[in-house]
C-alpha cells in the first residue's frame, strides 16, 4: 500500500472517531499575543460631571453625585451628577422652550446640517470615544472602535439625510413633530443607543431629554459636549444622569410627549403602565432570548463563527444575542467539538488590549445574576462547558460558557442571562426547530444557517422575531429597522420605519 493511500485512510478514520476519542487541540502558548494596549492619555476625564441642560453643564439641584467606575479594574473614573425631579423638570422645560422657539421653526435642511455636523464630530473624536466606551463599559476596544463608534456616526449621517425628505418617507401625508421626547438608554451600547434615539428624533423636528444608564454615563456626556461643539441650539439635546428614580421622573413628566426606552422587560412593563392613559407615545425595545438555528446542510465552520459572534460579542450583553443554539441532531457532536475548540482560543482580559476578545462584565450586580443563572443550569442537570482562561484578580469577569443537555424547561433556556452563556439544544426537523425557536415569551431576533435559500425563507417567515439573520448574526445597518414582538417590546428603531415613531401623520 502506498504511503499516500495509507495516510488518506488514517485521516478518514481519525475524522470518523467520536469527539471524545479525538486528540484535543493543544493551545498553550501558541495562541499568546504580545500585549497591545490602547493608550488612554488622549482621553480627558473630568473629576466631576454636571447635568447638560440648556446647552451647558450645570450642577444638580439635588447636590448629589455618584461614582462611575471601570468594571475591568474597579477604579473610579469620575463622579456624575444625580438628577432629582427638579433637575428633570428643568431639562424638560429647556427642551420645550427650544422646540417651540427654535428647533421646530428651523428649515428641515438646516436641521439636517446640524445632525450631519454631529456625525462628523463623532468621526473626528472616534478614537477617544472608543477608549471612553471601553473604560466605562468593559467591552473590548476593538468592538468599541470597529462597531459602536462607526455605527453611531452612521446613524447620525443616515438621519441627517432624512431631515428634509419626510414627505418622501410618508407619501401623501403631512408630518408634524411630537415635541419633547424622553429617551432612556441601557448600559450595553451607550453611545450607539444614544445615536439610535437622538438622530431620528432631531431629524423629525423634536427635542430630546436623554437619560443614560447609571453605570455608563460618560459617552452620553461626551456626546452632549459634541452637541455643544456642533453649535446645536441650546435645549435641543439635554442629558440628565442618575439611576432608576431619575428615569421615573422623566417618564412621568406631564410635558414629555413621547418616551423611548431600551432596557429590561420588567422595567418596560412598569413604563407601559405609567404612560397608559396619558396620551404619550411609547416605544419599547426590551429583552430577548434569540434562537440561532443551524441545519445539517450549513457551512459548519462559518456557523461556528456566527455562533461565537452571536453570544460572546460584548460579553453577551446584547438584547438580540443568539443565546439559544438549536442544532440539527445529526451534526450536534461536530458542532459541539468545534465550538469547544473555538472558545478555547478566545482571549479574556484587559478590554483596552487590542487582542482581547472577551472583556469585563459591566457591573457586580450583572455578574451575580450571570453566576446565579449558570448555577441553576448545573443544578437542573445541564452539562457545563467553559473556557479554561485565566480570570483577572480585579474587576468583574466571566469566562465564555455553553451548556449541552439543555431542556426547554431549564431556566437557562427560558430567562435572559445577558452574559457570555449559551444554551445548546437539538432538533430533527425544520418544524421542530421553528416550534422550539418560538417557544419563548420574547421575539427580538433569530438566526438561520443553511445553504438552501428556500429553507431560509421558509423558516424565517415562521419565526416570531423582529429581525432574522441568514448565515450571519449581529449585523446592523442604520437603514434597517430593528425591534421586537411579544415581551421584546414594540415599535421600530432604524431605517425609514424609525422615523414614524417620532412624527404625527396628518
């Protein structure tokens, strides 16, 4: 027998072995990189920040401040003002004054120029904004640099173009702005979520009072400074910082015409009850428990990369994360093996290091929630698989994790973990995959992996999700609408559809 034939047979026999019989990949130091930290000396942090009201930073009437930290080091970055009811009232009145006297009277094309100017300034300050986002939020610098900041600028560019074209967006209808819009954003994508909300509101002629999350207020305050640098008329954009009580003051303010909220389903329900009967417009973008469906005819290596991006991007702090993996039974062993090999290569550590793949968990409270739900998965009988990466001593960290042997009744298959934790389940037929994917109170996103175009359309059309990705995951574009069904909320952000949430059609 020739050497070539013998070698080929040995390779085939090795490939046919059960996953447990194959030699595991030896990573060791072969996957190590020299440290490549991003500099921070160009980022100027003030020791204390006030509220941005009427085009300037002012001290809070409450005279209270709270600390904001770096979750990777637990070091204090700055102190931020805590807005009380009187501060929120001052911001709303400033926004109302700007709406009546200036912004609503401005020519649409002129409004577009201001929005365009904000987009250009975000581009010019991209490096500092990316570092600030990483320091305050814990996400890897390469994600802040390559995703968050460019997409934030792109949304302002996109809606700058719509400012004088609303008649084309709603043919045969006359549009009127709503007035003062209260906007409450989460901690997972602070700058990007601010852009998602502020840009369409301004393009439609509204003014804004923005309330960022208490753990990540710094890029929202940096955006306020950008608005001032862009010579945006005073009061058009206001930023009030604080915790849940500050957000409640904004939601309940009688002079706010519309509330836009991104956050947890529990808080979304509270807000919906609060605005019921008030006449306020409301959009909610809430939690998710997305199904990522991989069929046996999919390109498996490509699918594994999509699985990793779907759940470990931003440490799983993504409302549309693919946190439930549905794999066709015939390929589950090979997908499980490749996934285990792949997460072993993910580098966890300093978020400011350009080599880092998995950064810090945003807060101690979120880390505790992740640990509690992971323990519930172990207690309920699922099989835990974790990366053996080293965990830094300081900061909040959790290694890339996935569970096999998951039942649909398990908490890890039903509840939003909002961390780098994946629940793996199997299916045999497309009908079973669809039924399992839809067996959730959420309906924000989903993914389908197959090489059959007809199967993509057949399956995606039956999934109750606002966004369905095909052979990819977590891809966003300002021209594409985003939003959910069921307990994932209602209303759309992004695209022409996002404009509709900020106008009255006549």
